[in-house]
C-alpha cells in the first residue's frame, strides 16, 4: 500500500516542521516548502528520511503569486520523479508571518503583505493545485485563535485569518463533489519562534496566557502537529467545512 503524500507550506520550521514530522511518523510522505531557509528545509527532509519516509523540499514565497505556476510544475515533477504519481493527498496551507501593531498604526504596505501571505496566496495556490490534489483528499487551512480572542495589536492579522475561515466553508461546499474535505485549524498561543518567539521567550506573557487557559499552560508545537495529523486522518473523514480551535481552552 502506497504512502499518502502531504504538501505543507512553511514546513521548514515551527508548526509546519512539527506537522511534517508527525505525519511522517505515520507513514505519510512530505513535500514541504520554504521561503529562504534552504538548509533548515533539507534538515527536515533528512529527519523524515531517517523515519523511513520520503520527502522533498521546494522553494516558495506564498506571498508572490507569480511563482505559483513554476511551483506547481515543480510539484508535478517531484511527484513523477520521487513517487511515480500524478497527485498528492493532503494540502496544509500553513506558511505565515506575524504582525503586531494597532489598527491606527498599520500601514497599507503591511496590510498588503499580510493579505498576500495569508489570504491571496493560499487562495490562488490552492486553486492552482486543485488538479494535482487527489479526489477524496484533504485541504487543511491554518487560522488563529485571534479570530475569536481579541487582543489589541492583532486586528489586521486576525481579520485576514477570519477571511480564510469563511473561504474554508466555501471550499468545503464547492469541492465536496470530489470528496475533498476542507477544514481550518485555529491554534491558540504556541511556544514557537513565530512573531520573534514572543510567547515562548517572554515569561510574563507565557504565564499570563497560561492563567487564561483552561488546561493551565501555553500550547506546544506537538499540540498542533498532533491536531493537524488527526484532522488529515481517515478517522475524521466526516468532518468538513469546520473551524477547529486548538488552544487548550484559551479565554473561554
């Protein structure tokens, strides 16, 4: 029985890397993208191969739609050469950038950058990859607890992630005839290097968030990698069009 194949954007570090390794441990092969950290990406490929899986790292700036045609061609080439296949099974739209600035101070340039990476990019990348996603496959978009938990300074980021949540429901409806399930996962505060490692490296912030969380701690990358793996599994095949929050009960 051949392995499933997952394409994870932003898979060279943070939550994307964790998800790639968790999936690889469950016999899922990986195509991961990186924007500039080629050495980090190749290190992840080697870790996956050490687990007995197959993996390929491809360069991609999700915020630059001009790269997408070339990227899709590279995906097709990798599928043919590495797997002798013409499609992959799971798409995880994970790549992202942080932004922490009040509404009144956010510039148009910052707004456009966030739109390109977090909405326009995943919109058109997914569209262009549709012919390469297997019928019966899965698309998992990544949102944020900040679409529900209102923290001043995250309004632009949270609003754009909210747009992805609405798009997810439309994708689920429109792609259902192909048996493709589409969901969106909203992590709460997680200890990673995202946003300069704010949650991980600031003890006061970490302690404050933990005090607001039902399970009494800040999230760890494993919490999200495990959630991603679960949502892509056959056991969750009757779940589609849903926003699932993985926050340990933050601010409920």
